[in-house]
C-alpha cells in the first residue's frame, strides 16, 4: 500500500504530460493523497490555485476503507454531513471526469476527517470552443 501511494501519482503525471490539453488535464486532488491535510483550508487553497474546465479529470488518491469520497451539496459540505449524497465512492482511488460546469462539493465522511479539513469544492468552467471543436457554446 505504501508503494501504491508513491508510484501511482507518478504514473498519473506521466499520463497528463502525454495527453496534454487535447484530452483535458487530470488533477491529483491536493497534489498528493486524499487524506487529512496539514491545515483546515488546505484543499480550498489547492482548488483555488487551478482553473478546472469541462473535460478535465479529478483524481482522488485514497485507500478504502480508511478514506472515502462523497459528493454532496454545499450545505452538507459546510456541515460535514452526507445525508443526501449525490455520489459516493467507497473504493479508492477514484477518478472523476468533470462533465459540466458548476461548483462541486466533496467530503470524506469517515470519522471526523471532514471537520479536520478533508473536503474540497471545485469550480468547473466550460472548456473554450477552440479546445473542444464539437461543443456548442
Ligand atoms: C495557500 O497557498 C499559498 C501558495 O502555496 C500559500 O502561500 C498559502 O500559505 C496557502 N494558504 C493556506 C491557508 O494554506
Ligand atoms: C457516509 O456517507 C454514506 C453515504 O451517504 C453513508 O452510507 C455512510 O453511512 C456514511 N458514513 C458515516 C460514517 O457517516
């Protein structure tokens, strides 16, 4: 398991480099494993430092059952609950294609990890037409 966490991100970086922008970019969420961050605002800070576009992919690197990934509403992210989850990923790692623009909210609801900062909101913008020739604006 320790090996997995080291090697897989390296492979993902290689894939991003090869595919380039024509297939969208793959982002490793937090630029590391999806786990309790050093500061409560770590993931907010991470997501605000990138511009995500439709066609990009989020890669949440975690080992189940120690961590999970639940897509929730903004309200549930703020309260760290997952009573009405949109999607639940109990098996890690999880790869999520960003299909539409909007703001998406993710938490881990194992123990109190969300309260410790294991949550992220991601703003996705429409890819520009010249990068996706077939899409209508
Ligand atoms: C956010 O990231 C910047 C750049 O890496 C860093 O200087 C800053 O301290 C970070 N802020 C928080 C709250 O983590
Ligand atoms: C986490 O959320 C999932 C999906 O709503 C739920 O099935 C599970 O019971 C929750 N786990 C905890 C510890 O709250």
